[in-house]
């Protein structure tokens, strides 16, 4: 690979997801991968793999349980699915550094999306 562009990053993402699936099968852990790149240089990408023991919460999940009620979101929404623009999304956590799009989600295909707390509170209000 001579240049890392969007297509190359997607290829790396798929390979990393396969690796994570193998970790899950072999060791009984939860593993997820994300690849980001800077489109300007084409020389570098960042690969992040998160591994969590089954039954344990990730930092993002813990943050969701902590912050969601302050934004009017039910903490029970973590892991729940909803539909947006015809796509099914699962709420996966809270982005603590984000100012606007605090809630992270994942589609059935594994693609990550972000939503505002307000958008999620409309779907999963805290009773």
C-alpha cells in the first residue's frame, strides 16, 4: 500500500474487524476496531482496537450511563436500536469530548455514526 486514501482505510477497517471477530471467538472478549486517516497527507492512518472482557462496560458505555440522564435520555437506551433515515442504529456509548454529537451509534453493517443528545432524548426520554 503506497498511499492511504478513503478506499485503503475501508480495506484496513474490514481487516481490523475480521481480526476483532477472531479475538471474540478465540478469547471470549468483546473487540471493536476503528480506522481513521488524514486525507491530506495519505501517509498515515490510526488504527484503534478496543478489547473488553465480556460482561464489562467500555469507558464509552460507562460515560453514557453517567451523562445520558443529564440530557434527558434514559440510561436504558444503551444498546437499544432505533431507525434514522431508513437505517437501524444501536446506541453504543457517549463521546465525552464531543460538544454537539455526543451519542455514538453503530449500524447493522458496523458503520459508526454520531447523534446529538437531543436527537436521542426525543427517541428515548428519561422517565
